[in-house]
């Protein structure tokens, strides 16, 4: 990938992550085309910012000339991929056009915010000689991702969607609060609605020590407070 295409892909990646500072540098310092499109799906940075619900970033991109009339390869405008009414309004759409599926009270992040599709797999095909652990250099071994994060399987108890999603909790913050925050963010749950966290099949997570005892791929559920 040449430098121009790489910068354009960085722009879309930054938009998907809501990285406003990175977007500013690419547009204002490197003059990256704000309306550049992915060659496969035709998405622009505006599509990604709208899809991920980054309101401030959408406003910035529009200010810098992002064109909301550009359609993707599947003929979708940025306004048609968002679930945020404010973004829809910024892009000239109407809240009435949001489908019922987009206005559900709980839309899990893995459905609302799909992973950013990288166009290069070079990082995954590096040879052993270029791995993070160099042989015979005397350097300290760098922790692997598996060592740095605890992988958990989570879902909402008694929800129609019974499948789990996998989330990663940093091992340097194995606390109950961090676990609740992560689960609520990934499952799009208001923390005020959380009644308890259940380790399946029948154990309640009550304190930080309980979290520290969790193992990779442990199944957990958020139990919501009953409706009054």
C-alpha cells in the first residue's frame, strides 16, 4: 500500500475509533482527502464516524468538507448507517427514518459497532524473525496479548439474544468496577440497571477478589433490575 492510500486508511480507521486528534493531524497536516473511499466497501471516514456514533467527529468532518451524499459500494449514505438521532439530523436525515431495529433500548456494541475491516494483513503474516520476541538479543520478553488481557464471554441474562460475545479485561485492572464498566459498554447497558453480575452457572461476582479468580473464556451474565 502506497503512502497516500495508507494515510487514507488511517483516516478511516481513526474515524472508526473516534480519534479526533489523529483525524486532525491527517487532514490539517498531511492534507489527506476527507472524502477518500475504501476501495472494497466504498466507505468514507464520515460513514465510520456515523456508524460508531462519534457526534463530535461527525461535526468536525463536515466542517472539513466531508460529503454526506457519497454512497458506499452498497449504495448506503452515512446517514443510513447510524443509529444516533443527533448524527442523523446533522447528516440531513430524519429520526423517522430509523428502523425499529435501530431504536431498540439495548443494541449490543458488536452489532451496532462492527470491527473496522483492515485492508492489509501484513501484520499477521510477519515471519518469526520479526516477532515481538527477538531471539538472542538479551531483551526482556514482551507480554503477549493473552498475558495482558483476560478474555471473557458475556451476555445479558434472559435477553432474546442468547449468544455470548468475547470481551477483553486488562489484567492490570481486575476489579469489579472495571468488569461492570466493560460489560455495560460492550453490551450497551445503563449501569444503573445492573442488579448483579453472575458467573455461570450460579455464582454472583461480589468483589475484586472474585474478579481476580476468573479464568479465560469464563461465561458471565449481566442481570438487570426488574422493571417496576
